[in-house]
């Protein structure tokens, strides 16, 4: 028996698919498909959190740009370029100092996109009935499970 995917809730083997407490034998599966389900509160929260994070990451550079333009404009009017260059150098040093701290929020943003913004459903047809096996908002996990089911069904039909 080959194991194509396994986690704490789903197991796909060369013999069966176990998900949500149900076991479906591959010999009984006639068709497998996936659809997008209704959005859940968790998915909406993820999309909202992603938007807030993008906003928070975008505001400091925008404020810094406005400050730099304002500083250059006032330095041009007063003719005091030395003070303006010292302040600009401080901005550059500060930006270089703070850049490594962007790793954490950018990692959150990356993982948010990996998990997706839809709810995915895995359906099978067996014994003439359509049955929902899995419903998850995690796009990465769903893709792994769906591909494992495809491989298992392909291998099972090749052996027939």
C-alpha cells in the first residue's frame, strides 16, 4: 500500500481516501472534482488582515517620501542644503537599520497568499452518490491533497 498524503485529518493511500471520519475505497470512486465553497469568516479575516498589513507596510515609505520632498522643497527655498543632506542621510541610515525587521511582516504576507483567499472543496462520486470529502480554506494543503487523490486514482485505474 502506497501513501500519497497524510496529515492529522486526511490520509490518501493506494487503497482508500480517509477524510473527515469517512473512508472511501478507491475501487468505488468513479469521479473526483473540486469546487470553490462559500467563504468563511476565517477566509474573510485573512483577506482583511492581508489588506491591513499591505496598508501598514505601504504607509511608512509614503510618509518618508512626502517628508523628503517637503525637506528638499524647504531647503531650496531657504538655501540650507547642509541640514537637508544631514536629515536625508539620517533617513537612509534609519531605513537601512529597519529593513531587516521587515522580514516578519513580509513572511506573514507571503504565508497569507500561500493559504489563499477561497474555500476549496473536494468531492467524489462513488456508488452513484456525490459526497463532499474535504472543505478547507488552506489552498496549499488542499492542492497537496487534491494532487495526491489524483495520483492515487490514476495509479488505481492503471492497475485495473
